[in-house]
């Protein structure tokens, strides 16, 4: 059975309700087993359109499933992208209220600040470096709307790749000043080290990861715009947190970024 436009709108309502009511829901493919990856991106587009109609705006993109470990864990062999909207941007000094989430997890990422438009289907990591003004430390909070964070690739793409919030560190570093694959990060929870990694965990090089997203966007006639921010993908596994927890990601060269949950 083909997924009609009306079904896509039903799916968007289902996902928006889950997010607004902070409730876990069954993954889409239980009821729509024929949901393809391409249609899932169409659903994601409709979902973001609804959010924009409700008052937010698109400010960039995020990459997901960029590490070999996460791809193998999920039995998939490609990365995914989602849209970042203005309401997702949280400030480092503002406590993050746990009540807005279902089952949040934090992951350290390198944020790219795009200095010139970039669109195409043959874009390389070097092209991305040329178009990038700065990089900065970031923590992404993911909060899948699905029961127990369990989903297939089309499920998670339709759910805007589990996007919820992100925090950017205050140090903006010119992209040519750092070797992105070699950048190390240590993530702590309540001052205890919980995970470590380096930029190479993100498709070998975070700039290659961003290039992958640009090429996928290019297939849909889209691209990056000057002023966009891109979260290039998780460097380590995601760490669950609860009220009272403080998560910090300390990066070599990029400084640190902190999230305090209340
Ligand atoms: O940002 C991410 O890496 C999340 C992508 C979706 C997979 C997940 O929710 O774990
Ligand atoms: Mg992420």
C-alpha cells in the first residue's frame, strides 16, 4: 500500500502529538511497514513545515548515525540528516528542564558555522571546509519519540532524527586552525568521565560527514545557506541524563560546553 499525502499528514500529527505530550509511541513501521526512506524524508519535510507554521524557523541541519559503531548497532549502512530549528537552540547558562523531554540523551558533536552557500551532489569535505567559517563544541540532546528509542531507518528519519535541543560552546574557532579528525573529546556526567572519542568517529572526518549531508540535500534540490549551523554527528555514544545531572563535553582546541538539567 502506498503512503498517501493524507497518511503522511496523519503521521506528522502522530509525531507532533507524541512530542507535545511527551509520550513514547510505537514506531511508524508497525503500522506502515511500507514506509520507505524517501517517503520518510518527505514526512520529515512536512513535520518541519508544520513547526515553521507554528512560529519557529530552520537554522541548519544535523547528521545522525555517522559512526560505524552506531550503524552496526542499528544494522544500517548509511547516515541520516535532520533539520535544526531555532527553538532547539538552548543556551549554555540556562538550566534545561527535563520535563520537556521523554527520555533525553546527550552526545558531543562538532558544530560547523557555514560562511557561504553550498549546494550540489558532488561536494567534498574540502568544499565544506572552504564554505565553513567556524567550528565550535556542541552537545546535542536527542529524544526519540519512539518507545525505548527503538526504530528503523525510515522511522527515525520521519521523526527528524530524534532531534530535540542543542547547546553550542562559546569558543568559535576558524575551521582551518584545527585538524577535525584528530580533535579529542571527553564527556563527563557530574564530573565523572562517561565517554571519550575523537572527530574521526564521524565518518572518518566531520567535514566529510557534512559533505555527505550536502550531497543528500542536493538530491532534493536543497543545500546549506550562509549562516546555517550544522551538527556533524555524534562523536561518542549518547548518554542518558535526568534532573540534577550536569553533562560537560571538553574538546581539545574548541573548549568545553555544558548542559545542566533540572
Ligand atoms: O543525532 C543522532 O545521532 C541521532 C540520530 C538518530 C538515532 C538515535 O536517536 O539514536
Ligand atoms: Mg546527534
